[in-house]
């Protein structure tokens, strides 16, 4: 039943998990390449990445004054999951 075009959920989970580190440039070049490859073929994760970078730039401004709120990361994650569920319906 599954479309061959859709990446395995496992790959998405891995990309999702490393997305924050990817944005932070905290990954090895191998990991970066792997995520970039996944973002290239997975629109869902690519959207998450775009969203993440947008929020990052916003957070960077907001955090100029105060420490970065950990809750924001959690909210980000749930948003990502929501768009994922939305995509699957
Ligand atoms: Zn994906």
C-alpha cells in the first residue's frame, strides 16, 4: 500500500532527531551529507528544516536579551509531528 516515493519513516525519524544539530552545525560531514540527501528527497522533512531555520533566526534575536527557552524546542518538535500527521491523512 505504501508509495515507493515516500521515504521510510525511520529515515525521517533520524533526520528529525538530528535536525537541530544540523541547524547548529554540530554534526560530522557524513551526518550532514546524509541529512541533506534526505531533505532533498523528503519534502516533509525539508519543510521542517525550513521552519527550523526560520525559528532559529527568530530565536537568535529573541535570545539576544534572554537565555534560549528550552520549551521552544519542544514546541517545535510537536509542530513537526503535526505537519507529519497532516501529510499522511
Ligand atoms: Zn523525511
